[in-house]
C-alpha cells in the first residue's frame, strides 16, 4: 500500500493532469453529435465568440495563454491598479451625478452625501444647473470633505471661478480642496461640433497645479465616443489621443509633464459586459502608463467610471438596476477610482428619490456587503482577463496610433473621420441588435406589452450638434412608439394570430418564440379561438417540422380563406401559401417594421 503525504491534496495527486488535447477531443465529440465535424484548434474556434475590434473570446484559457507581466498594484504599468492599497481603505469614491435643482432636487445633493455618496458630479450651464445656482446646489455641503467635480462645457471658466469663490467664502483651505473643474474642450467639441480655445483651460490647470494640490482642472471624457456607438478600443484610443493633446497644450503653456499629467482625470463607461469592462479599465491604465513613460513622467491614470447610458432601456426600466449592478461590479473589479451609477430611470427623465437611492446603494452593497473592495485587483491572475486586457490594449494602441497619424484628436473630429469610424462600428452592432444576437431583456426579449409606463419629469436637454447619442433600444423603441400611438388612437394594439398545430409539446416552443418576437414590436399575439375572432389581419403558424410537412400549406390556405392577409411560419422551410418565415437570427426589426407597415400602424 502506498502512503501519500498528508498535504491536503493527496487525492488529486493520484490522478494525472488533464491535457489540452484531451479537452479538445471531448469538444470534438460533442460537436460531432450536433452534426458539426471539427478537429483540433477548429473545435475551439467553433465555440469562440467574436467581439468588436477583432477580438475573440475562446472557450478555454490556460497558463499557455500568456500576457505581459501586469506588474504590482500601484506600480508601472499600473494594470493592477493605480494605488498599492487599491480600494481597501474605504472602497471606491461613490460619485453621484446631478443635472437639475427643480422640485427640490437640491435636497438630493445632501441626500446623496448623507446616504453613501462620497463626492458630487454637477452638470452646470448648458443642459444642466445654471452656474448662478451653484451656491444653492452646494448649500449645506462640507466642501472640505466632499470632492466636487464640475461638468460645465463652454461655461467651465465661469463655473470654476464660482466654485473657487465658494471655497474661499466658506474658509476651505487650498490644501483641502479636492475634485475636478471639468475642463474638456475636445469632449465639448465632440458633443457639439463647436471648437473651443485651450488657453483658458491651460490657465486653470496652472492655477490648480500651483495653488490647489488636490484639485484637477481637466477631464478626458470618453463618454462621447462610447455614446456615439464606439467600441472599447475606439473609446480607449480616442481618450489616449485626447490626453496626449492636452499634455502637449499644457506643456507648451509652461507646465512640466508631471504637472500636466497630474491635471488629468479620465472618464470611461462601464457596461454589463463585465469582463470587457474589467479589461478596458486595466488596459487604459497600461496604455496611459506607456504614454507618460515616453513623455518622461510615468504615472497612474485616475479613472472615473460611469455606468453606460447606451445600455439603459426606456421599456421595463427596472431591468436597468441589474445592468448597472453588473457594470458597477466590473468597474470596481477593474480598479476604478470613482464610480457613478446612473439611476435606473436615467433614460426616461429626471430620477426620483427611489431611483437615486438604488443607484447609491448599488455601490454600497458591493463595497460593504459583497466586500468587493477588500481584494486588490480581484481579476488579476485570471488567464482570460489577462489575455483580454493584453489584446484590447493592443487594439486600442493601434487605433490611437492611427488617430495620431491623421493629425491627432482634434483633426479626426473636424475631418469627420472619427464620426465615420464610430458610425461603422455602431452599424455592425445594430445588425446584431436587430437580429437579437445581442438581446435586450424587456425590450427585444421578454417584452411586456401591458407594462405601465414609468413617467418622470423631463431632464434638461444636453448639448448636441456633434457626435450622435445612440441607445441599444432605439430601433425597438421606435416600433413600440408606433404601437403606443395606435393604441391611443384606436383603443387596441395591432394583433397577430398564433395558429398552433398539434399538441402543446409540438407547438409551445415556436409559439413562445413568435409571441416574444412580435411583442418586441408592440404587436399583441392572440392565441385560442379562431382567426375571425382574433381581430388580427395576419397570422403565424407554430408547430414542429413534422407537422409543418403535413399541415402547413393546408392551414395557410384556410387562414387566407378566413381573411388573413399575410401568413408567417415560425421556423424555416419552403411551403406554398407562406409569405414569410421567422426564426432565430432573422432580422426582427425589419420583420416588425414591415408588419406594422402592412397593418397601417404609422
């Protein structure tokens, strides 16, 4: 009898290590059973997922999927975090956003700070709180304790002066002032198409560098590129190009490279694609570390992360709570310094107190109850995350270099090249959304037509005129709006009759699929009874392939005789009397738009 050492792993030691090739053979067997013959690396490719920017996620990552040494937390290249201690002390900075003071919303500022918020992000001027109301917005706020971040666009100079004056009036020492004045002329140009001179921003930066050690003057906001439909690499590349442009301007104005870099804070979007978000934030720090290293003053990137406005839906907005929770988790794991959780009703209008509370508590639960901040770089060492970070960094660096070759960020904004790049990316993503390859829960999947709309006071209109703002739900929202208008005008939604054949076991799967599909466009499915009783003008056959072969053509003819003007079949085939086929991967937006057109729903 062999006596094994008592090391806690004795049972595992009796088994040989599984090899990559053994795993591949198992995959080959599964694919063979599904009728897909693949061998070797091709079997892995069959299970891989293609992402934007030419990236692919594979089904298995092992130690052989190497990536460059990420270093240690708080040390170059800062992949594992900008500070050695990470967020261990108190978690990340919970930064809540405010755009209006109407109806007592100024009380929401204090409510945020008293209930978990640790800093403020105030949108001022055009599309936000009037600069003259800044004092009221900050009434009762301990400015030596709560950092303030401004977002004032072309009114940045006026807003900055008002804030600095408030600090002086309240006796806050310069060394205790913390936050960001929010100057971002290229971000404003991206939003509006209006260029701004840099001299006032350079003066603000010099003033902060000399007299306010905890106050930054500039924000490199990547949200305009994310909100215009850009990919992760395009968002990172554009932010790098903007940061480099600001470094050039600031050093030409007399600041040292170290002072200039210290005046910048970067703002990125966090999405419900948690691993891509984690990799994006880690890659961003690595890329900026390379830029500052080349410039002669290596340093960590300061990151403010915002849950993505693009992913927020207007229908079934409660699902946004889940999306923002995943995005916030990804931001925390990715090493964000500050996180803003947009309220679940952000896409509808001004948030109410409940929405603001849920947004604050999202960070609080992840920090205090899930203990997410107790581990420095939780994703570090994951072969998948490390490899994805490396591949995304390479893609973003190539995009950044292409922007620099074309003259830099200002040049690609003004030439229209950046708009074209982002539009091309969004067009490709729109195809996936239309075909429901990228599902939107509550919108393109599992919509609820009887849902009572959530109503909010309208939010101020943000600056526009530059890059577009897109949303994942926009194509389906247009369809649902047509259905809503029809309901308001006629008292009923457009309807479609589900003609089910055979037993429940034979038709349920495809009937459920068809009902889900048509409800995404605001078309109410009707089951049971006869076609004449349904009040519909179109029908969809739902059953198994075997019953279709026996009854599809006969049933389609009977439906036409009963008045059906268009007959769908849920599935694929080639049957007489069938006008259209709906199936997984069909262009749902095209199908639904054409259906509403035929029904006279404008």
